[in-house]
DNA sequence: GACAAATACATTGATATCAATATTAATGAA
DNA sequence: TTCATTAATATTGATATCAATGTATTTGTC
């Protein structure tokens, strides 16, 4: 006897059409490709842009809050900083108040790259937002926040 | 003279609060972690679940359409298949109609794992959807599709 | 049929992502 | 003060992701 378990094709269609995880991953990949392509002339990816922008603060930032803001694991942040420090765009300094901690900041050349990226971000973002029916962008942001 | 370009902090706040790319990536990571955790007892990640579910078809699938459905690069699909074939959950057969192409299918043990994952997916998805105000899930799906 | 162009997939190299674990330092309780 | 606990970050290993590129095959045109 053959005991192969068959999953109904309707289940596959249900997942394809309703799974918010799949659909958010898909949108995330599509948006990432779009922003990556636009930022490529600067040698930046969308994630590096977001990370560097989050480091543009009056006071240098510790790693924990930055990881939380980006909703990435702390170990991912450690790894993501390496290419940025290697290129001299981000500096990592010891925190005199807590010798376990590090303080993250943008270097002058990092600020220059980031400043050049801002108009690209604005243009690309406007193009993306234009694809959405009026008002949907704000609602989308609220819902995404509820999922994060 | 110091020629350091400064990006206004307001720009940082604008990106943080309005960038759909950042916010979709954040939600994608949060949802991925949630589904990964739920599926971990089966040794599946959210992406492997979506990929295997997309292979549950009456006829075996070629690689191109699967990559398009998942909105991943074709080279990503090639890489993603490796751990699944190694575990004996997915088989890759030559396509007699086109010797360049491959036909992807689930093995019996792959179907068994996937069948065990379905109730976990249903439960986890219901929990996630419950966090959204009524009716927002459908609207969200439409908007995500427009972004993909 | 010959051949250029297009198509399907694989490989390589770089970065992204997280779980598990390790290291170092600060904190709190006895 | 001592020492167990907690907190901040790093390392390792596995997988995910894509650009650039390579290989094999098919297709369309002459």
C-alpha cells in the first residue's frame, strides 16, 4: 500500500492567495531590488541606506537600539557594520560610560554618501508611492507597524 | 575649513516614519521570525514552507515560474533547493521536453513534512491576522500585490 | 541545415539573516 | 567584597539574496 500524504491543491492556492508572511516577503524583495538598483551608483543597498540613516543622530547610538529600530537581530547588525566600517563610512567607538558597549556614528565620507542618497531615495519612494491608490500609503504604514 | 555635509535630523525622522521600503523590510523580518519559530520543530523556515507549498501542484513545476511566483531571483531558487533536496524533501528531474529545464516536485517525505506544517501555518497565520483591525488583511494583501 | 539570438539554469562572490554560543563587563544580593 | 545574574556585543555555521557571469539548449531566420 502507498501511504503518501497528499496536500489538497486548494491548500496551496489558499496559502498563495492569503499568506501575509509570503506576501510581505515578496513585496520586501521587490522593493529591495528597486531601491538597490536606484542606489547602486553610490555603492549602497537599501539596507545599508536605512542603517546609515538611522545613525544620523545628534548623539552617537548604541547597537541595541539601532537593531531594535531596524527590527534586525543584534548579530545581523554586527555583520552589517563590517562593510560600512571597511569603506570608512561608519565608525565604531568605545563607550566610556560602559566598556561593553560601542558607539556608532557616521564619518564625514559616510555623511557625504548618505547625503547623495537622499534625493535618490526621495525620487524612488515617490515612484513607489505613486503606484498606490490615494491614502493607501498611510494605511499601509499603520498596518505594517502592527505586524512589526 | 570643515566641509562636512550634515544631513538634517528631520530627514532621518522622515525616512524612519515614511519609508515604505524600510517598513516592509521590518515587517518581513518580524513575520519571518515568527513563522520560523513556529515551524522550527519541523526543521522548516518560512521561506522553505512557501517554496515547498508552491511545488505542491498536479504537474511538476519548472524553475522559472516558481521563482516568479515567489518573487525571488532564479539563482536564489537554485540555492534554496539545495538543503531541500539534500534532506530528500524535493526532487529535481530532467524535463524530457526541454533538456535545459528541470522539473521540481515534492517527495513523499516532503509531502509529509509539508502536511505537518499546514496546521502550524494556519494557527500562526490566524494569530497574526488577529492583530490587524477587521478587514485590514484583505486591503493589505491588495496593496502588497501592487508593490510586488 | 547553419547560426545568431534568446532561453533555462548553474556557479561564484559579496552581503544579509538568524540560532547557538562565547566573551566581557556591569549589577545586585549576601 | 564576592559571586551569581544580567546585559552588550562578537563569533560561528547555515541558509537567503542578488549581480555578474558561464554553459547548455532551443528557437527563429536565412
